[in-house]
C-alpha cells in the first residue's frame, strides 16, 4: 500500500497523514478537497435511490391495477385471497431482484470511482476487483490495464530522470574539478588540462544529441531525409571511419561481401548512425586480437546488414534488456543508448533489428531495411 495510506480501505486523506513521496511538488498537503470520490459515491447512490423510488411507484400502480382487475373478474373469498397475496409476492420478488442488481452494479462502480480518485491523486498502483455484470467487468479490466500502463510510464519517467542525471554527473564533475583547480592555481591553464574539459563537453554534446534522437524517434516525430543511397559505399565509409579506433585497441574491423547491394531509399545520415552505433558497441566488448565483421546481403525482405564481433558475448538477462535505454551490464562502458537508438532508427525506416549472443560466443546484431519501391 502506498505511503500515506492507513491500513485497510482508503477513506480519504486526513490532517495527520504524512505527505506521500509521489505527491506533486508545490501542491498543498493534505489536499483541501480530500475525498471527492465520497461525494461522487453519495451522488451515485442518491440517483439509484431515486430510480428505485420511481420504480416502486410504478410497480405500486401496476399492482393496484391488477388487484382491481382481479376483483372485477373473480368473486368472493378467492378474489380476496388473490388480491391480498399477489401484491406481497410481487413486492418480495421485485425487492430481491433489485437488491441483487444494486449489489452487483453499485459496488463495482463505487470501486471504480474510488480507484479513479486515487489515480487522479497520483497513486498509479490503484486497481479494482473484476466483478459485477459483464459490462462492468470489462470496464474494470480496461481500468486496471490503464492503471498498469500509467504506472509503467511513471516508473519509466522516473528511471529516465535518474539515468540522465547519472550520465550528466560524471562529465560535469570532471569539468568542475579541473576548472576549480585552475582557478585555485593547482593546475596550470594549458592544453594538457584544457583538452580533457573540451572532451567532456563533447561527451555531454553527444549525450544530449542521443537523448534528442531517442526522444524524437520514440514520439514518431523524427524526420527522415530519404534519398537513393548506395549502401555498399555507406558501409565501407563507416567502417573506414572506425578503423583508427579499432587499430588503437588491437581489433580487426573488416567489411565483407558488401559489393553487390541494391540502391535503397533511406536517410543516409541515420543509417550511418545505426552502423556506427553497432560498430562502436562491438568495439567496447571485443578484446585485443578480436575481430569485427560488417556483412550485408540482398534478401527477399530487402537488405540485411550484420555486425558481428568475437567479444565476450552477453548473458541471457542482458540480452533480454539489450534494447532498453540506459541498460548496461555490470561494468559495461557507454551510455546505454546506442542499441535503443539503432532500433528506433531502423524501425523508423520500416525495418527490423534483432540481436544474437551467448556468453563467450560473441555478439551479432542484424538489421534489415525494406527494398525501395522501384526495386
């Protein structure tokens, strides 16, 4: 039960309740409108009561009419017995049916009203039991699914803020320490000390740009500038751009079998980013003496590109979360944004991407781009 709730059914906020962690900053606590759901419940019950009173009046009129007709048709003691028993039997049956209907409908609706008020207050863990008539059960299931999605979204937002704060903290700390040392006279103001600060600003710039790309692609707002692109030339260029980094760590980087590829209508800058992210990710996990290959082939689904390394591979748990943003295996470098960005960019082109890996067996990331209409 969320912090701030007493044990047992929720009865609204009281002056003695502590402010829960999820309560919005800047809003008064406890809320002045502590339990709006209670008024909604009372209003709902009053409407049901009015409907019942109207129904009883109508039924009373119907019973009186039936009694009068029986008295006209039957004579003597039989008519007296029928007119005395019939209203009682009808009333008992009607009350039983109405009580069953009210219990079956009013209680689930009241649960929904209370849970909706809790979600409105920020408690996305609120759920309702699935009971009552079929329509109400369907509504309860839809409500619980909505609550689950809201809870997941809120949790993802919190994780994102925490992850972004963590990623920004390291370069800012380095920059702050170096600059303070220069101001205090501990470090000379020279290239040797200014170069790391400049590099950290570049790290921050890449992180901000990665976050922007990820946000746009997830929102479906990323604009692609498609043009006829020679994918073979693009792959060779990206591999050549990463050769210095590969040579520096003693890893062989080789494009293979990429000569016979069709021209595709893609955004070349974004596909370069995809391949660059995959190669950079492979370089982080491939030890000296290892190999990274970039291969491509023409398939019925389009063009399939595979970046394969001979690195340490991934554990099953890490493989399951490989495309989660900011996810990193223990001790892994990087920001954890490369694979999520690659997936979103490939999917924005109408393609698909998957990953295969095993501990000690290396990793292979394959993405497929659909063929151009003229192909």
